[in-house]
C-alpha cells in the first residue's frame, strides 16, 4: 500500500516536472531559435541583394579598368601612352613590391589595398579607397571641383569663388552646388563613391590600379530602402505574433501548473503543492537555520458533520478552515488540504512547545468558525530541526524528504486515541517502533491463532474473609516463536482497533469452556471463570446465541462461565446491550461489569443493566493520600452493588490493609496480586485443588 502510494507520488512529481519544463523552456527556446533564424535569413538576403547590385555596378568599372590595363600591357609605345595618359584616366602602375612605376593623373588612393571578395559576381580584386570624398559637383555641366575651391559657373566658364564669397548670388543662373559626392543624372540624384580597382598585369609582375567611380542611383537606393523596410516590418510582425503566442502559452502553462496545485474543495493548495513546494522550501539555504513543524491536522467527526448537515456544508467548512489557517500563516509557512478532513501545514517554530502553542491558537481560531459544533482536531507534528555537519555548522537540508516527514506527522497523529477531544502529539522514534510492532502483530495474528500460540492464564478471585477460592478471570498471554512472551497490553489494543479482538474473544471463550469441561470430568472443585468480551462484539445482534453455542460445543455448564463487559461498551447501543445481557442471563451465564469507576460515568448504566457482578477498577486501590475519600467511594460503591443485588469483585488489590478494609466493607471477592497473579493452567489447577488462598 505504502509502496503504491510512493510510486503514485513519484509519478506525479515527474508529471509536474514535465508540465513545468514544457511550459517555459519549450516556448522560450523555440522563440529564440526562430528569432535567430529569421535574423540570419533576413541579413543574408539583404546582404546578397546589396552585393548583387554593387557587383553589377562594379562590373562596368572593372571592365573599363581591365581594358585600360590591357592597353597598358599591350605595349610601351607612345600611342598607347598618349591614349592612356590623356588626363582622363587616373591610374598608377605598381611593381610586385608595391613601388609606383608610373602615375597618370593624381594618385588619391588611400592605404591599401583592401581585398574585396565578390567572387559570386566578380573576380577577387584589390580595391583602394579614394581620399577625395569631399568633392563638389556642379549641376548641368557636371563640373567637378575639390572642396574649398568653390566655382561660379557663368555661361560656359567656371569662375573660382573666393573663400569669403561662398554665398552665391541670386542672379547666378544654372549654378547649384551640392555638398558631398552627389550629382544629378537625368534629374536623378546620383551618389558617387570613388575607388580604385587594381588588376594584375604582365603575369602578375605588375599591378595596374585605375580610379573607378562607383555610383548609386538614389532611386535604386530608395527602392532598396523600401524593400528593406518592408522585410523588416514583416519580420517584426512575425516576431511580435510569435512573442504574443509564446507569452500566452506561458500564461496558459502557468495556469495549468496552478491547477496541478489547486485543491478543488478549498480552492487552496493541494497535497502535490505541499509535497513539492514544501520540500523545495525546506531544502533551501535560507530555511536552513530555522526549525519547522510539519503537521498533519485532521478534523474530528467530519463524517458526522456531513451527515448532520450535507456534504456541501462539510466542504464549505473545510474551505473556511483552510482560509482561517492560511490567514494565520507567515510567509515562511504553508498550508494545504490533502484528503477528506486532512490538512498539511509547515509552521516556522522554535521548539516543540512553540509548535503546540501555535497549533492551539490556530485550532481556537478554527473553533470560532462554528460555535454550535465542537470542532476538534487531532494533530501529529514532526519537528524539522536545523541540520549540522561534523563541525556543528548549519548545512542545507539537501536530502530532506517531505514524504518521510509528513508520514512521521501522520504516524504521530494516528497514535492518538479515538476520542472527540483535540489532541496534539509530537513524533518521536518510539512511535516508529510502535508502528513497526503494529505491522508485525497484524502480520502474525492469524497464524498465532492457528498455531494456538495464545495461552489462557487464570487469575484466581478469593473471598477476603474466608480466603476461599470463589472464581477466576481468564487472561490472555501470547507465547510467540518470533517475539517471545507477550503481555496483552501490547497486542489487545491493536486487535481492538483492527477488529481481530472478536476472534480472540471466541478463542478464549472456547478454551475456557474446554478447560472447565475437562476439569469437571476430572472431578475438580470448580468455580466460575470470567471471560472478557470486547465492545466490538456488540454490533452482532446474536452475540448471546454465539456465546451459548460456543460453550455448548465444548459441553461446559453455563453457570461455570462469566462474561465480563467493559464499561465503555455500555455507551454504544444501550438497548442491544440490555437485550444481550438479558439473553445471557436467561441461558444461565453470569454477567459482570468490568473496570467500574474507570473514566466513564457508569452509575446510569447500573440502573438499566441487569448485571450480576460489579468489578471495581484497580484505580481505586492505586496510590494513597486522598484523605480517605477513595475508601468512602469504594465503600459506597459496594453498598450500591449490594442494594442492586450485585456481587462485587475488587481488582488490583496488592496489600493486606486493602484486603482487610474490603472484607470489612462486605466486598465479595478480591482479584489481585495480594492473593495471586494470573497463572498458567497447571498452577491454577493446583490452586483449585487447594481451594484456599495460601497467603
Ligand atoms: P482487565 O480485564 O482489567 O484485567 C485485569 C488486569 O489487571 C490483568 O492484566 C491483571 O494481570 C491485572 N492485575 C490483576 N491484579 C493486579 C494487581 O494486584 N496489581 C496489578 N498491577 N495488576 C493486577 P493483564 O492480564 O495484563 O490484562 C490487561 C488487560 O488486557 C485486561 O484488563 C483486559 O482488558 C485485556 N485482556 C486480557 N486478556 C483478555 C482477553 O482474553 N480478551 C479481551 N478482550 N481482553 C483481554
Ligand atoms: Ca477483565
Ligand atoms: Ca478489569
């Protein structure tokens, strides 16, 4: 069962991790990848487009320079030189070491050359940048002037304007001076970038570098700009759509994670939240120095509340409890509704006492929700203290397990008696031992009955005035091959809880009836033996018949069997109880009330129950120093029993004074260590033979 739960929890944890991972990283990573891809594609496209345009423009210039180079290469004759060096071509010829061999026009090359790898469109060429960037072009005649030499263009003549005459007169027609390298061609602005292109000549022995003009039509540039902007806008739209998608998917996933952690009944946190977030929190460095209480808190009688009202009201109550608890928490604490009426809490406390104080405060708040009902809580607490290393320094609780801690809290809570009262129990290792013991006992119980490992011990009851043996009580002992000799205090409460007690009572009754029948046959001087019948039996309406049949099967006379009922059994169903007692008496059994005076008020039951024997609880004879008040109660109880026609048995009597007192008060029998402890069969047999107490 436990293992199954563990597996389920692990599965849930994995599922949670998956949901969480998918939510954020999936979307973010796919967004980033797409963004990078789009940016790369866009840049490459624009770059290729620009290079293509540039290369096709350069191609003409390259061809021109190559032709010039070929002319230069063609020969050293003066005709060629006359053509080349006609003043229209600016070029230089360099030897392999870069030394200038020949210059025509002005060499305005900048330092270089720079390699331009336009291999897609052109050969690999050397390009020199030109230093004359700032030249003016005068429109119409396209007269090129250098910066600083401003010309007036009058008629066909260009007239230099002095530096202080830079403002041209209004009347000077046809003159427009553009800054930068711009000029106009057929009414379109052209931007010019002069540069030098070098070509190998004479099998690479020399280089021919000619001045080229790389000009861009503004219309083309404008078109290019528009295309770029359109592409950029489209890409931006794409990216924004994607971003919106990513954000909305993250929001959706956050909601899913929220649902994963939401408790449908209280609308607060659920067990998964507590398990995962609580564990993460307590493992953190900033929680390491603090002490925490991991708490399992259960509302008592939740089912009854639902029966009295409705399931809906019950769930509303759980919601109110959750809210009350939640409101009382500090940021270092948390709360979750786990199952049914179970709540899980983490409280920041200093020690066990402060944990209890906090919890009592919380419970008293909860009580305020519904004054008409008694809202009680059963609470188990596991204290999580700071972890220390070998040198006594506080370390992170790296391997802290919420499963284990909460399980400890549940173990502590499960150890609490089943009552209507609020109770808080702090977990300690002893509880684990108890839990283990409980499991072992439950595992072995059937086998123990089959193998007759349970032994009947008899504790004699003597008349305190005459010391005559008047009866005995059958008390169970377990001689287990696994655990050795086990007293009933260690297993009867377990059987009472798990229901196996009915088997045990049948077992004991059968064995006692069998013993009595054998002793009868063997001619012993017999006295009645009482057998304990647990309250768990009283759900069976034919209990009296079952007892009769069991005793009859062994052939023992009914008057040799007494049935002990515990006081608490009288609470459950009074009518059924009275019927059963009546029937038992009809069949000739004696019926006694066990543990009279322990805990429950029982005077009322005495009034209605037709009982034969009253067994005064051992508590009356334990301790002293009550100014004789105990004796008064005992003496009055005996008188009460006498007037109701009942015999009395005093249990747990250990000292002579008590025996004398009880004898004087008219108590009929004493069952206590003073006379005898519970004993195995053969010892009891010799007690029967004797007939008198030997004290
Ligand atoms: P009980 O029915 O009240 O049994 C009396 C218990 O008091 C016995 O403990 C007995 O040994 C003990 N006792 C008797 N005289 C003295 C004394 O002078 N001093 C002290 N200190 N103790 C004395 P035991 O046998 O350990 O049984 C404990 C309880 O276990 C019983 O309480 C009874 O509730 C339950 N039990 C024992 N055997 C059976 C059984 O066969 N069936 C059921 N249902 N319960 C049983
Ligand atoms: Ca008893
Ligand atoms: Ca008793």
